[in-house]
C-alpha cells in the first residue's frame, strides 16, 4: 500500500532511469549480507558477493553500501558478543567475507565485457562530478528558487515534500514504539544502521 502511493516510485515508473534498479539491488545486497551474518556459509558469502556486485554496477550511488554495510556488520557483531572486548570473528567467516568482496569486484569487472577493464568503472566514477567543473558553478533548486550554493535543509525539506503523509505517520509510530521497546536484537540494529546511512 505505501509503495503504491510513494511519489518516487510513481515518478520513476514512467521513465527509463537507474534509480529504482539501484534501490532494488541495494536492498537485495543488504539482505544478502544480513543472510550471511545470520547463517555464515560459503554459499551465502557467494550470494552476498554477487548481489553486492550487482548493486555496484547498477549505479554509483550504491558505493554508499561500503560504509553502511561495514557499520551494520560491526553493530551486528558487537551486539552478538555483548562486549567490545569479547568480539570474535572466526577465521572462516573473515575468509568468506574476503571471498564475497572478491566476487563483488569480479561482477563489476565482468560487467565491462569484452575487455574486462576495471578502469572503466573508476573513469565513470570520476565523471559523476566532473573535475573540469568548479563546485561553485553548480546550481541548486529548492521550493521555486535557484541557489548558487548548497542549501543546508535541502534533504529535510525534500523528504517532507516527497514522502506521503501515511509513511511519515508510520515512521513516527515506529519511533514512538521503539522508544518504549529499545533495540532488542542485532537484526533491528543492522536494519537501522542501513536506514541511517542510506
């Protein structure tokens, strides 16, 4: 119900843009990493690596997954062990994580067939904000005005304008509910870490 009335989803349903693909693959990648944390195995590490790689090639925005998933994993492990001094990450799981990251890198490289050159990815990344255009030449549009400088409250205002009232109410109720029932599981903490970062 909330998804069907969400303005961003409705807007992107009629145009050919990478935003919804990026959103979907980022969600699937976060779910893949969470599934691996729940039941660490080689197959889950491979799955997490593939989904993470697919997110990375969907749009450069997915690079935010590096810090968000790293924080999510740290919070998950800390809550699992209950103490920073007792944190243990078995050698097998560290190796699985390394293989998962290598597979993600492999997916990115494979996406640039036929020459399989990872430089293409970094070249594209460097062109997102062209180094030839000075930052002061960018313009910012908000509430009918054009600004020559970033607007501090841009994201807050755009969130309130674009987000349906039922979703804002649902988020508010969730926060009120959480006030009386603090994060009790590492699952909640992992999900909340992703929401805060992204």
